[in-house]
C-alpha cells in the first residue's frame, strides 16, 4: 500500500508513504508524524514550501507527498543527493548523500546519515 494511516483525525496520527505515488494529506489537529519509507529511491529527494502552510517531499520523478499540519518526521531516502528537513522537532532522518540545513535548528533532531553529509544553509 502506498499510503497508510488514513483518514487522519484530530488526535495524534502516523501517516506512512512508500515510493511510486503522489499523495496529499492534512494531519489536522494533534501531534502528527509523517513517515517516508523511500529507501529504494535512486532519485534526488527534496522538500519545499508550496504555500498556504503546505509543504512537499518529492523526487521529481515517481513519488511525492504534499502535507499540512504534521509536527514530526521520520524520513528514509535512498541513494540520491537529498535535501530534506523538518521543524526542529523530534525527527529522524536516514539518507544517502544529504544536505542538512541549519545545524542550530537541529538540536533535537536525531540524524542518521548513511554516507556523505554536508551541513549548509
Ligand atoms: Ca491529527
């Protein structure tokens, strides 16, 4: 299944996304976690602000998720040159080659980088 954890509620939700599909999900109220199990991807995963409080993780090829009102992230990406982030919550990132923005903002982040990592703006 490409996405699990739906429908979201006003309580705490965990939504998990796997590769090969596009989804749009609103976490609603509560403390919600978005899980990306994208370890098999060989493409570059990025994230960006798409407006009105919505953000998107995508690989610009086969997989994307638009999300709103998620507080924490558990992100696993593949062998691409990925650039991902969160809000400084209790997140987990497992990447291949990674660029991790803003070191100071990551004091509470548990970071696991499988191979090369670069810290920068
Ligand atoms: Ca929720």
